[in-house]
């Protein structure tokens, strides 16, 4: 550091303070400039790491790893759609979780914990029970997720109950949806419904047998809607009165968020079944490490959620081969302790 030179005939206090202030200001400007130049480099590095991880995970299968470009066409037709599905589902659930946590002002909110995933699964099972085509599956999942979100919003507004009330209501709706799904599966003789048990546990094993393009389109629409409403969610977290005073329609923001989260959750459940805790863990990790605006947090959560689900699914297939353990079970084993820590953290502060 360059030393500050003071005139000999002046008092030392004020010139020394001014000199230190100027020095710190210059260093702050230099640091800001350095960070601004680092942003493109960080972005490029993140893209390279993402591409490397996807390439590596694409080569995992049959208890071993091989170069993805050296696989035969049959293996590629099985592995690559699974990689693509894992990325889509992870991004959708994490982005939906980030938006729902802002909507309910609750870090414990998650598409599975508040019943959204359960409602989507119930819609899918009902459609399969009536033999409607594959296009009806994402629509039914969206309708089920949307119905649960709207019901929770209405009940939470009428009865209140705070964080605990929200969680209890979500658990009740999840249990009710699960009970109806179990009843339909138990009474059904359809082999398709019987085979849905593994799917309901959160499995990507069916990836590649149905086209994910329709669900991907629904996810993109939901993600764009949530990113667009992200700034208003930041203001909404300051309180309804503050949001209204700033000219924001609180009810319209809530409806947009619910529709966006339902689109993402419904499409994800239609592809992979119920994968819990991912939508809770990833946004909290991103909020603690990156922070920033809600729209930025939604995008970061989608990116990290996609990589997280792909990594967990690939690791589970590698270490448990020849058994294909549903990735939903593995993430639940990780998410349970995380949920307990997140729930008890505010209590430890008192």
C-alpha cells in the first residue's frame, strides 16, 4: 500500500482520515472493476463445468463408465434421455421451490411438502385410471398441482396459522392425496397403474419411453413466468401493505406465482413422479451462498437443481448397480436431516 504523505505544518488527524478514505475508495473501485471483469469469466467457467458434468454423467451405466461418444445407439437411446429428463426435472422443482418460498415467505416451502407434488401425482393417476392419452398426463399433473396451490392459498388466507399452519396444511393435503392414490392403485387391475408404484417413488427409469418435449415446453413457460414475477415477489416478502403501497396487485402476483409453480411441478411429476425435498434444499443453499434478487435466485436454483438431481441419480445408479434405486428415495434420505436442521435453526437462535 502506498503511504499517505501529510504536510508537516498541518494537524495529522483530518489529513490522515482524508488520505485513508481516498485510499479505501480507490481500492473499492479497483475491486468493483475486478469483479465486473470476473463475471463473464465466472459464467464461462460455470458453463464449462456444467458441460463436463453432463458429459461425465452421460457415460455412467451398468456399474461402469465409458466414453459417451463410444456408446452404441441403443445405449445412447436409454442414457441420454435420462440425463435430459434429470436436468429438466431438477431445474423445474428447484425453481418452483424458490418461488413458493417467496410466496409463502417460508424457507420450508417445497412442492412436495405443501402438497403440490401430491396433487400432481393424483391428477396423473386419475388420468391413467381413465385411460386418457399421454398428452393428458402433463395437463392432469398441472391441474392437480394448481388445485392444491390455490386451496393452500385460500386456507392460509382465511385461517392463518403462520409457518406451522402452512406446514400442517401441506402435510394434510399430501397425506390425503397419497391416500387417494393408494386407494386407486389398490382397487385397480390395470398393470400400468400397478407399475406406477416405482414411478411414484421418484424414478427416472421410464425416461426415454415417452417424449419429454411436451413437458419441457410447459416447464419453460412456467420458468419464464416465475422469473418475470420475481421482482414483485421480493417486494411481496416485505408485506402486503408495502406491496400495495408500491402499486403491486398482491392477488395477481400470487396467482401468477401459483400458476408458474404448478406448471413446473406438474410437468416434473408427470416425468419422474414425486421427488421430495429438492425444491426446499436447493433454493436455501443458493440463498445462503449467492443471495440476490428472487428472479436471480430462481434462475440459479434451476441451474443448480438440474445438476444436483443429475449427479445424485448418476451416483445412485453407479453405486447400487444392478438395482436401479429411485432417485426420490436417495434425495429423501438427504433431505430429511436438512429439513430438521432448517426447522430447528430459528429455535436455536432464541
